[in-house]
């Protein structure tokens, strides 16, 4: 190679090195160049679906591209996750991930088609929400501690309703009973509305579900509330103590929903998405709409969300395994 050729080669290499970052920035700037698909494991009108549409509406405005919510209910949300993972990991396909899909399913199903800790690129937490324990007005205990005392005196006789097997209320119930050291008869229901009717009729003495589902019936005098499971009191139930205030801090529990992408999605696109979500979750209009679904707008960095996933697997895996809950 002549000296002239070497100089030309070195100059070309230097030019490419200088140009490469600009090329990467150019690719990032044109993303997204078509509509974004957001898969949701809930049916139209469900809480995850409603939350997804709130986020999709604002995210579309931020990214200048439509964000299309696609419902794929079934298999405890696994169908929606599978659809997201099957798509090209270019930032144009996302999934709403509930606590069930991202944590519980790993221990509920003998064979799960995905590994949340390996297959997801966590983008951001979106919202967190606690549960409330409602009781029929005729149920003698008026406090959570009195309920625990009665359950210890009558093991297995009190009936406590939850939503479907493996749902956050159902799993939270097992945590609560384990922390309190009591046994009750757990009665799963197909929906929150069915469970609410059940406790109002007195078919079960207690029912655990989201505060906004329960609070209207409290106002009507159809039920009373003994405790909420979150870290702080609920706006719709300000006089009801937290479970930590009732003496069981280890039973504190909040459900969450987040946004995830395929693990192979380029990191700079994940960061772009996260930045847009951080801005929209700070909007008062978004926060109010999430409050109406019993959720608090809760953003995070991708790294914080990833750590939260790892922590939740460490916490809930042993609880679900010990409970013996299984789904097919």
C-alpha cells in the first residue's frame, strides 16, 4: 500500500467514525415513522384497556404518530405479550404489562412462553394502585384487627371474596392472610362487579378489590371498609387506615401497570419512549383520569422499572408458590 493510499484509507475511516454518530441520530430522529401498536391483555372496557387508551392518546400527540391499542385478552395476558414479542423489535410494537403478566404468571403457569426478566425491555412504570377490604355492614368486626382476632377464633369459617384466581386481589389476599397468620375461605369471582354484589348480599363477609369499585357502595351504606393495602391512605377512603397502620406492614401491597418492549429494542428508542411517558404522566389531566381507575400516575426510568421487576419476582414468587395457586 502506498503512502497516498494509506492516507486516503485513514481519512475515509476518520470520516466514517465522525459520520456514524450522526447516522445513528438521524435514524433516531425519524422514529417513529409509522403507527405504533400497543398490545393489551384486557378486553375492551377493562381497566388495563382504559388505562392503555389514556396513555395511547397522549403518547400519539407526543410522537406525532397514531398509537393503536390492540386487545388480545386470554391466557392471563400471555397472548398480548406473545404478540408484542413476535413483532420486529424496532420500537413500533409495545405492550401494556400488568403485575400479573410481568410477575405472577411466571409462578402461576407450569410453562410460560416468555420470561419477563429476559424478554422485556422495561420502558416505564405507568401507574400503581392499592386494594381495599370491604365488609358486609352486618359483619361484627369494625376494624381490621378485630377481623384478624375473629378469624383466629374461627379458622376457615369467614368467607373472603376476591376477583379471579391469580389476579392481584387474589394474590394480595394470600399475602395478607400469611402476614396475619389466619385462615379464611377464599371465594374467587369472575369480576369485581360480581364480587361486589356478593359481599353486598352477604354471600361472603368480605371482599378485596380496588378502592374506586368499593367507595360508591361505602357512600351508599351497602358496605364498610376495614383497611387499604397501600403505603398511604386512599383519597376516596380518607378515613380508612392502611394495613401498616393496622399493624401489618409486611402486608403492604400495590398493583402496578407498566409499558414494555421487546428486549432487543434499541436502547435509545426505549429512552425516547421513556422521556415522552415522563412528560405525559406529569399532566394533571392524565393523573386525574388514572385516579378514576384507582391508580396513581407513577413514572420511572427504564432502570428503575427493571429493578422493580426483579424485586417483585423475589417477593411474590415464594408467596405464590407457597399458596399452591396454579393456572393452566
